[in-house]
C-alpha cells in the first residue's frame, strides 16, 4: 500500500487495532473494477428511511445502463453501525458502501475501513459548500466519502411571543444573553431556552461555530483541543446563563421539554435545519407561530454556523468494485432526481447546494407556513458552515460530555471543569488505543 498522507495519519492506529492482517488485505486504493466486463452488484448499508426507493431510480436508470446494481441493507445508525462496519471489515467482509455520520469518518479511516475515492467522484466537490466537503477529506488530499445530508444550525423563536414581550431577534450571543434576561424579568415563569447537557452534538456545533478544532493532526500524531479557547468561551457563556438563572438547565426531548415548547414556557430553540420535524410533534399547538433566523454571532457582522447532524456515503476498502461504488455515491448525492427522492422518502436536508432550493425545498416546511423563504434562508446559512475537526474517538468525548456537563448543569457549577474532563478522557483513550498524541 502506498505511503500516502492518509497512511501517515493513521499508520499507528492501523498497526495497533488491526495488525498486519488488515494491511495485507487493503488491496489497491484505486479499486479492483477497472478491468471488469460483466455486471457489478454492490451492497449499501444505510439507515435512511425509503433509501430502497431512491436506489431503485439508479437500478432502473444510470445503474442499469452501466450494469451496476445496488442492494440496500437497512441498518441501525450511530455507534451501533460503526461497530458493525469495523467488525465486518476485520473479517474482510464489509459492504461496498456505507452511510456514515461525519464524526464517524475518522474512526473508520483510522481503522483503514474506507477507501480514498477522490478519483472516482468526478467534479462532486463543486456541488458542496467548502466547510461541508472538508468533513469528508479530514484535512487531507484524500476523499473518504461524498456528503449526503447536513444539519446547519439556526435560531428558532416564537414570533408572536417575541412581539408580545418586546424582544428583538438576537444577532450576537451578547444580545442573546440580554434577550434571555429581558424575558426573565418580564415573565419570570418563562425561559428563552434551555441548556441541554444530554446533547453533545449541539454543544459540538456551537463550539464549531466559535472556531473550535477539537481534533487536529501534527505529523503522524493526533492533537486534542476540546478545552481550547474557543470552546471555553462557549462553555463559559452557557454556564454563566445557567448559573444566573437566565435560562433553564433541563434536557431536551422529554415530555416536560415538549410541554414547555407547546405552552410557550420556552420561546426559543437553538437547533438545526431539521427542527421543523421535531417541532411538529413536540409543539403541535404552535404551528405557524415560529420563525427561523441565523445563529447569533460572536462578533457583529460575522456569518458562521455550526453543524448538528449529517451523514455521508463512503466506499469501503473491502469493496472489489470501488470505482463503481464511487460512481453510485456521487450520483446519489448530486443527481437532482436522487436528491428529490431522498428529501421525499428520507426527509433529509441535502448537502448539495443546488438541491437546497429545488424540488421539495421550493416551499417552506408545513409547520412554517408563515415563513415562505424558509429554505432560501436555510441555504444561505448552510453556505456559512464553519470547518469541523473530528477524531477517531468522538464517542468517548461525547460520553464524557453527558456525564460531566450533566453534573455541571444540574449543580449550576463550572462548565469549564467539565471541558477539562472531556479533554483528559479523550486523550487517555487515544493513548490507550495506541494512537500517537501530541501534547
């Protein structure tokens, strides 16, 4: 296997986690299907609802013409799927294609489970915002996946109650804090929002917007910066609001949270583009009363947002037909018909910039009939997505987040101490796994 930049990044991890067997099994990075003459059958592991209907478009159209057939195998999402992929890969039996959340890509790459498909996806890069595409390259010249859906973060608020209490939509986080205090003074029984210590993805996205780089590389070593200055700024901001009682400190996605949104006890929510679906079930009585705006900024005049959610389509190193698999991955996430079907059948918000203003996204979500430009604004916000930096043990950092921030939120104690715990646990785990860590 060539000693590429990717290999330098993950060499120590591969040697420890998979050993010589995996190295011998890698095969050619360019794929084994260059000389194929017969039909090709590919298997795709995914959790997206209705993906089989989307793939039918390929099998009956471009795929049929190129004699490439894709079979969908439905899977669980999250860490469960990552573990299953790695287990299959160790046996040399991973599927040709997998759906992978962006934060899972470094784990899969460091275990040599994903192929570099940069030569097989054509001009796909031009279809995506730079900050989105960057999540599939891990800061290298390689391309480990094609972006599928994204979760650009936004600010949601009760338009009617903001007007009732004389509140303005905050353009900066400082204004956000003042808005929370003004509401609390006018209506002590209400909260602008809550800090939810069970949502590590939300906090990670807020840190991303602030410029945090939790995992970076230095030569062949990982560098962890979870308690960097940008993240500390975010932690101190939210911790301060919780400590002074300006916002609530209860978790989201509970019956109590649903009731707070539905009754107007909480009148705003820092969320992502997929929020309308959640609000539909959490706060059904408030349909048409919410509006969406960009996230508040740390500095007036800036335009940056973070990501909360999203996934990609990747090709495994076990695939014997990497070129064919890469063609399908590019088609799935850039073809207009495929993207419209993904939106209709899977309810996703596409990563492709061209699809964000077409098809299913020419009309606002049903829950937002009062904001006809919802998706136009969403597309503009998505273009401002800040670069992210994921590492091979995101699951460890997220687990510690829930424990440490959960205790800090409950006790209204120092949030930066919880950050330090995340930093320490993440570094210790990397070392335990055999990764080189730059101090």
